[in-house]
């Protein structure tokens, strides 16, 4: 029996803006930790409870990540670590993980991050009123990735367009495939150049890295890059916007962010819990299982409710209050199990440095009255825009 008779059938969790997503999820939570909802016009199972979602992430027998992702993203992105399982996944993840280890980030990547934050801050320094999402949080993580890879800075705008479009495959398959062709045509000569004459950048490292005596061929490098750009930039820019919305809305939170490194780390950790950028993660059941009282069958589509689990009041009291003093070690934002997000250390440092640079550069920054902040989307979630006065009230 697949998911049927979705609750709140008037809501489509794939297509609707859902500015009131958390209110909707709390209404659904009253029906249990797993419910049927509407996604892309069809009923799917939504996991709401923290304990249930953690169990599902760790259960590779019944919720193997690759099963659904092969159908959903393999065509535009290629066969990458999201669609792999078992020994194949372990081999490829071992190869691509090295650049994302904390020590590598501190020594090689962190020196790139603050100059990017400063450079983008310079662009808004002359503005009296600006959308911080469009002007800062969106280009910021993308620019970091291009510099990590050694991609020419002059081509960042084109790359941003292609990267965002790749993840649009469920909504615009033709546009996503055009973006893939353009991305590949641009990148192949650069990959071959770095393979022949490697430098100090991450792309060179990917062409030279090996595990169990194997290296990545050009297509395998491309599949990782196709995933890296949208996954590494879309998620970080969404949560960065949410973080700044929380900081600029509450003087007490701003004070914590200005208190030093530990304060910034606490604000970032709470932002990742409070408004995770991947709010609802699509998956497909890989085997039949009776789960939380629901008869889930192989092939049933699921939504892993990350934002719902992070707001489960049984785990996080008063969950919709932004509280940097909260113990956030158990948030489930980056997943669990063998497919947990390998970019978590990089994302945290990007957010911490963005907070430091922006607040030091614009200590009086304020939200523009009359322009309410609206968080949108049930999948990749963040503020639609964030209008600020960089130098405080006019």
C-alpha cells in the first residue's frame, strides 16, 4: 500500500511557496510522526518526528539514498555519490572527501573565504538600501567554490546560472539538461589541463586523488562538480539569508553574534537548526517496511522532514524560538549515516565568517521597515529577499 489520501491535499509541498510551512508541519504533527501529504501532485510519506527521521537516515536497508536519487537527479547530474551505495559509494566518497576535512579547510580553504566576503561587502558599501540575498548571500558561497576550484573569476555569473539550473530538473528538465551541456563544454578543457599540470586548487586535487588504486576519470570529476555547485552554493546561500534575518530581527541575537568567535558559532548552529536550507529531502523507500505504524512499500516516495525534526518539541523545547544558547549538537540538518553532508565543516565556516565580516563592516545594518521577511519553499528554503539599510536607519 502506497501513501494515499494525503492530509491537507490543497497543499503541494513541491510547488507551493509555503510561507507558513512550520505552522503547517505542526498541524500535521498532531496526526503522528509519519503522515501522507501531496508532493508534485501525488501522495508521499512525510516523516515529521526527530527520532523517526534519525532512524530512517540510519536504515540503509529500507531507505537507501541511491534508490530514489537515481531516478531524480542522475540524468542531469550523472552518477555521483548521492546515487551510489555500498562499496562504490565508499570508494568515491573517500576520493572526494579529502578537500572537505577540517584541517584542509583551515589551512587551504579558509584563507580564501574572508577575502571573498570582504570583496562582496565592498560591492554593497555604496548602497543605502539593498537586498542582502541578491547582493551578498547568493553570490558569496558560489564565489568561494569557484576560487576553491581555480575557475576564472570572470566566468562566475555563467557558472551561477548553470549551477542553479541543474537542480531544477524536476521542474524544468529541458532547461536543466541545457545547463548540463553548457557546464560540461566549459569544464572538460579545464579538467584536462589540471590533470596534465596540476596546481594547488581543489580541481587539481580531484584529478590526482585516488583510493584503492583508482582515480576519477573526466566524467566522474564532472559528476562531482555538477553536484558540488548547486549543493554547495544553493544550501549555504539559503541558510545565510535565514541567519541574517534572525540576527537583524533581534538585538539580543545580534549581541551574541558580535560577542566573538564562540557567539558566532552558536548563532550559526542555531540558524542551521531553526531554518535548515534543505527543509524537506525527497527519498524513495528501497524495501518494504512497517515504519511508525505506516505500511511503507518499496518504491514509495518519502519526504525526510529535516526542518520538522529540527522543530520537534520533544527534542527541542520551544523550537520556533531562535535561541543561540540552545544545545544544537543533535540537529539533523546535515543528515545521518554514510550519506551525511561532506560539506558541513565548510558551510559552517562560510557562515561564521560571513557573520563576522558583515557585522564588522556594517555594525548598524538594519532591516528595512515595511519589507517583511518571507521564508519560502518546502524543499530548499530561505528568505525570498532581505532588504536592509547597510548603515542603519536613513
